[in-house]
C-alpha cells in the first residue's frame, strides 16, 4: 500500500512539472503573438500618420496655389465650426448666437454654398 501511494505521489509530481512546462510554453506563445500584434498596430499607426501628413501638405499646397484660405487660418476654423453646426441641425439663429459676431442672415449667406441635403446627426445614427 505504501509503495502504491509513493508511485501515485511521484506521478502527481511529474504531472505537476509537465503542466508547468506546458503553461510556460503557452505563455511564451501568447507573449509572442501580443508582441506581433503590437508591432503591426504600431506600423499601421505610423503609416496613417504619414498619410495624414501627406494630405495636410497637399491641402496646404492646393490652398496656396488656389489662393484659398490657409488650413489653419482663423476664418477657416470659424467656417468649419459653422458648417459642422449646420450639418448637426443647428438653426441659423443658434449658430449666430454661438458665433456672436454674425447675424442669422450673415450665417445663412455664409452657409448657402455648403447647403446640401441636410440630415440630422441623430437621424443618421438611427438609420
């Protein structure tokens, strides 16, 4: 009986050692996969940053050649904000109240070229 318990105890220790080895291998494999994913995401982020930089440069060149407003000009920021509020469904009165230096009529005149098929942002989410 004592020999049988000793054999079972020995087998249990052997299985415990084997399970630690397998766990270590699995952990190493998961760490390698995580490192590969991290590297690929980092590469994609760098590629996206390069593309954004190229687009910004192209926009600056186009703006310079066409004589349009510069990308970072205050006038362009105001226009961008007005168009954004308009597309989100703000009324001309609301926009002029937020922009303070424009009357509702001026806001309407400024936004006239950018008026298209106006959709509510909330409506787009529900679709």
